[in-house]
C-alpha cells in the first residue's frame, strides 16, 4: 500500500517551498502527506516553536507517519483536508500561515475540491499562501476560481513533470481566532 505513492522529488519540494518565509511562519498544514517526504522538509526548515498539522485519509500512511517521524511539533490526523476548520478548532490553532497540498484534485469529486479550497481560504491569514502541486493541468481552474493571485512553476525534472502553484487571496480576513 505504501508503495502506491511516488514520493515527491527534491525538485518538486524545492519549487513548492521556495517562497516560504520560514522565520515568520508559525502554523503549517499539509494535506495528503503520504509517506512524509514533504513533511520532513517542512519540519527541517520550520521554527522550533512552529507547528505542522498533517491531514491524511489513508490509515496506512497515518500509521507509517506516526511510526517514522518523532517530532513534537507535528500533529498527524486521520482526516480529510475538507475538515480543516473542525480539526483546527479542536486543536485550538488560531490560523494557518501556509497550507501545502499534494492531494489530487483531478480525481476528486468537484464538491470535495471546493470544500478543501473553502476551508483553506477561510483559515489562511491575509498573508497566508496555499502551496499546491498537481499533475493535471485542469486542476488550476479550481485555484483560479477560489484565489485572487495564482502563480505556477512547471517542474520538468520531477517524474512525472508537475505544476507547483502558489495561491493567495487579496484582502480576505481569516475566519479563525485573532
Ligand atoms: C500524491 S500522494 C502524496 C505524496 C506525498 N507528497 C509524498 O511525497 O509522499 C496524495 C496523498 O493524498 C491523500 N489524500 C487524498 N485525498 C485526501 C484528502 N481529502 N485529505 C487528506 N489526504 C488526502 C492520499 O491518501 C495520498 O496519500
């Protein structure tokens, strides 16, 4: 089961996380961490007092992550990205600085994708960013519909080549606690 996911390459990770302000960011979330390749990079770079919430729906991956990564800053939940708000409320996290996603929009029902985007936009700080990688070009339409500012880098060296997106909302105030 764990073999069913191709871990993200270093080129993909470099592109996806290139613009992160590591000195400022306190709250990260990751959707679909899989075997934890990106998770480990975020943990390596983030502040000692920062936190990372990983939401993964595959229980095999959740078990693997719990066994493989021992870091008090990481919270792993067997839950969908579409339930971000409820999980953040349970954890009493005030907002999200960066949401990082590897979940495949192209294979999800559109309503589920919209739910993930709504939850993400609602919880990101006004300076917050949604960092997304997608193998299907058609997925970009979702981001453009939900976010004001979307940029894309195509990472040819990843196998298969992948698009890394950086999405922001102008002037949207996060719904979370102050
Ligand atoms: C392409 S894999 C991620 C690979 C990962 N970045 C790595 O390097 O190992 C996509 C992951 O998204 C998870 N996933 C799919 N839909 C999800 C959802 N709605 N919420 C959370 N995780 C989801 C899948 O179980 C899978 O582990």
